[in-house]
C-alpha cells in the first residue's frame, strides 16, 4: 500500500530534511525541533515505497518513523575531523588530550 510523504528542507540548517506523512501537518513534530529546524520549505511530495534510492536514508526506517513517532528528521552526514585524520596518519592518537 502506497503512503504519501512530504519532504521539507530547513532554511536554518543546510542538508537537514524533515519528512512528514501529510503535507503541512507538523502535529507530531516536537515544538523544540521545529523551532531549531526553522520554517520548513516544501521540497516534494513522494509516494512510499518507491523505486528511488535515497542518499543516507533507509526507506524502511523512514516508513516506520512516519508511522511512529509520525515524522523523520534527516541530518547531514557527520563530517570527519580533519585534525583527527591527520593525527592518525602521523601515528598519533586522534584526541590531542590523550597525548599528555
């Protein structure tokens, strides 16, 4: 059975998306999360499940989250610490505080 999903992007936080089961229905989204997300900007409506693949998103987890708790928040991938990577390449601990 197909389910409609509305996808919104955050104007405050780059690469942050909010998925809700109905267009403009944010009733399940906590107020604090909406305040930090900012005014949601509609990106698209999509029927789920779909043959399309998502970047950094498991479609099954998305569908489950739309049922409970009633929304899904997609955050940008964690960028690696360039300092930690450089320290590891030098044979050091990634955490400078562990050197003391």
